[in-house]
C-alpha cells in the first residue's frame, strides 16, 4: 500500500521493536531508516535481525525514548533529518504515547517532516485517536480485525497559518 511512497524516502520507525517495519522500508527502497527504540531486549532483537539480513548501511539505531529523540532531533537545527514517512506503533498498553508522539510531530517536532510527509499510527481498533494533532490531520483510517492504521498528513490549513 505504501510502496510508491517509500522508494527514495527517509523513513522514521518509532517504537521500532524488532525493526520489521523499518527493514521492510529498506527492502522497498527507502534511502534511509532511523529506528527509535529504548527497550534493551527489543534493541538486541533489532540488531540481530539487521545482522541476520546482512544489512550494514542505510540506517541508524537510536536507543532513546521516542519523545526524547523527537525533542532532541527537532532542536538540532539545520543538521537534522527530514522524513517523508513516519511509522509509529507504541505498545498497545501505552495508549498515552499516541497523543504525546502525534502531538510532537504535529507541533514542536513538525520541522522533522518534509512537505507531503505521511505519518502512520498503528493502534487497536477500539483505541480512539484524534482527527487532528496540531498541524497533522487524519486523512484515512484503515481497520482490519482488532488493529487499525491512522494516516496523517500536514494539513493545508496549518501550513497556511
């Protein structure tokens, strides 16, 4: 579904876990992937998966909380990466992470997003996410089984302000 958006894109995999989503992005032609994960066990699995696949370039692993990474990277000035695709999949038990992360991406960390960037949040179907988080507006909701994907883009209203 996202293949045309991923080729040549800078991809940000938040709450990366095993890294499956970011590795899929690399396999589909992402120019770079930044994995953000803080859990030591998940980081070990992520590194092992990259090694098993023989991936040695095109990515960076950031061992940090997502909010710390976004705040630090957003304040880094002109040296920061700008992303075309952002994927976030916090542990379902940490529902407050959705609002916090989407709020940062639609607010003080919005400068990390290229024009036309797509932000995708995977969540429980019954978990209510807002239609707007600052400059981010939901453009699509895809529900399958118990899971859902919410797609966000920078709204035209926010960019005109």
